[in-house]
């Protein structure tokens, strides 16, 4: 019985140590997989959320390589990135009703098209249909000094219920200004 107790105690210690090491490895961001991420903010009385999968550069050619120019991109990995807000929003003078939308882009060398699509539950761009677009906006990408290794969405609050959605990856950034109505 004493040996069983010692063996059980050793098993619990080794299991706890393995779990601890596993958790350390998970936070080091050395995974090759895309990581599920979410961003939340409050602007005025609106709650704004982005849900996406964040792939990493990992030495790959991103623009014109992994992400082709001139083609609809899910702007993340796996399922479509979703942008959800509890109040109406205005983007480039277009009022968008409160709700949940899919985010797509069409990257170009000098110009991108940012797209909000009504059908938010999609896999990659396989099911994308332009007839469900609620917004298309041409944007000019900005070049970053430092490499953004993993795709990063952010929401920045401005004054008077204004905000900016930014998407950064590799050496590029696009910004989408919006107004909470």
C-alpha cells in the first residue's frame, strides 16, 4: 500500500509538471498553427468585438505569395473573421446596422478593398458571395518599419464616438475609421 501511495504521488507530481510545461510552451507563441484571438472594446455605449484566427509569417512570402493579390481573402485563417457591434456604425458615410459581419479584403500592391459581408459564418473565402456585401471600401496600405509576425487586429477609440480598426501583418497595416451611431 505504501508503494502504491508513493507511485500515485509521483504520478500526480509528474502530471502536474507536464501540464505546467505544456502551458509554458503554449504561451511562447512558437506554434505553427493559427491562434484564435478576439478583441473587445467599448466606444460610447457600444460593445465592439473582433473574432479571428491569427496566422504567423514564419519566413513565408505573405503578399503575392501565401495571400495572392487581387483575390478575396478571409483576412485571417480558417473561418471568416467576424466584426460584431451592438450599435449601428458608420463607415465612409455608409450606416451599418448593429450586428455581426464577416471581414474580407482584396489585397493589392498599392490598394486594398475592405469588405463587410452579411454572411458571417463562412469557411475561408469558399462561400464568399459579393451579393452579401454590405460595404466595400478602398484603402491604401501603410508600410510598417518592424515586422508584425502574427496577424493582429486592434480597435482604437478616438473622440466623439469615433474609432479605428487596424489590421497589421508582416510589413503592412490597413486602417478603417468608423463612427458609433
